[in-house]
C-alpha cells in the first residue's frame, strides 16, 4: 500500500471513529469519491488532498526522509433557511477531531490549526454550508 493511501485511511478512520453522537454519526457523511445520495438534512463530505512538501533529510535511497504536506476538507451541508447555529456548532465539532492532533502511525501525521471558514450558500442556494480546513504534515521514507 502506498504511503499516501495509508495516510488517507488513517484520517478516514479517525473521522469515522470521532464524528459520533453516542454510537451514531452526528450527520450522514461521505468520503470524497464514494457514491452518495444526499438527504434533505445536514450531511458532510470529508476529503483529503496532497500538497507540495519538501525534503527533510538528504541521503541514500531507503533512508531519505521527505516532509510531506496535506489538507483535510470537511464540507458541512444543510438545507437553506435553518440558520447558522447548527452549522457553526457542527463545524467546531469537526475541527476538534483533528486540531492539535498527532497520529503516531508509521508516518507521524501532525495537525496544527484546523479552522472553520465562513458560512455561505453552495450550488446556487441548494445548500448552506461551511468548510472546515486543516493542514497536516507527515513523513515518508524513500
């Protein structure tokens, strides 16, 4: 399995294990490219993206550490006209899952700030939503 896939799977698992209200998810959610028929109720799309990084150390093949960078995007959707209170609360809950988090997998995934953006309309008023965005660093040995 590729390093990037391991990182993605680790982040997906953390999301699924923590987006709970008791034993049920706080809202339905979908991972980026999975089939999904959105309900007429709040729901979330969770995405992970790679970003440019750089070398951490120089050396021979098999010992060279690369500093990699990624971002999580947590898009919260709800039907318009419900106000912003619930969206704001859900966005804060989503950010807390990753903010200040260090996942000590083989790749040492580290988050600093994870911040909700401004609420606004999506798809010409079909949805109202907030995007929570967080940058993370991780390591890869090549």
